[in-house]
């Protein structure tokens, strides 16, 4: 399904011109009876997230983790420097990295992506906490650097095997429980 906030022609236009071996490519678009769907290449091995956090999958070898990181980096490099105009993904995370039959990684889910020529300022924060660039959170202005930050978080996950969101809610609850006079120091 198409994201509600994206005019469908813009989404199809953007995805239709992005072609790279490390991106999940759009195969088609269907609009019927008020339903709008994008059709992508089938990625038989599922998401990187499922391989990192699902015990049903074998542990990823270090060489495979490095290859996945390189594949994602190449996909981002294409979005930032190869696509015209360049594209900022805005939601790089393991569930948006899909794996093909040979475990090649491809960047997917362009629902929050924006072309560089489109207004960079967002009125509300969009993306996934734990992967969001702190500068974007404070300024509401996103750049290619925001994707690079998210990629760094993804690298942390590949190396540590730990979700950056683990413990996030506990930290928020701790801050909420502090006396208002102590919040000045947090």
C-alpha cells in the first residue's frame, strides 16, 4: 500500500527512476477499486531484522555481515550521489534492508524518502526512534548525513547484535520519574 502522505504519482515517479543492484526495484504499480499497490522484486530471504533477531535463522557470519554492510553502503551511495536529483531515504534500519536468494542486501521501503530538491524541513518527526539523527530531531531538517547516522546505527547492530531501541523506554521512564528540579541536569 502507498503511504497516505505521498501523492501516488510522486512515489511511482521516484521509485520508477531508481535502479541499482542494492535497491529493491519497483516492478509495477496497480490501482484498482480505490486500492493502490506497489509491486517490487521478491526478496526470498526476508529482512535483515529477521536474521538478526529471529532464532529460527542461523547466526550471520562476520564475512556476511561485512558484505551486507557494503551492499547497504553502495545503495545509499547511489541514492545520495548517483540518483538525479539525489534522494534521502530517512528510514535506514534492519527491517528496511531486504535480502535476496544469495543474501545480497538491498535497501527497501522508500515511503519516507524525499528527493533533495523537495523541502527538507519537516513539521513533525518521521522515521524510527533509535535510528534518527539527533540533529534532525532538534532541527527538523534532514540531510544525507541523517542517512549516514542511521547507517552507523545499523552497523552497530550488525556488529553488536543488539537493537538500539533496547532500553530506550526504560530511559524515558527514568527521566519522567525524576524530580522537576533534577531535570535541569539531564
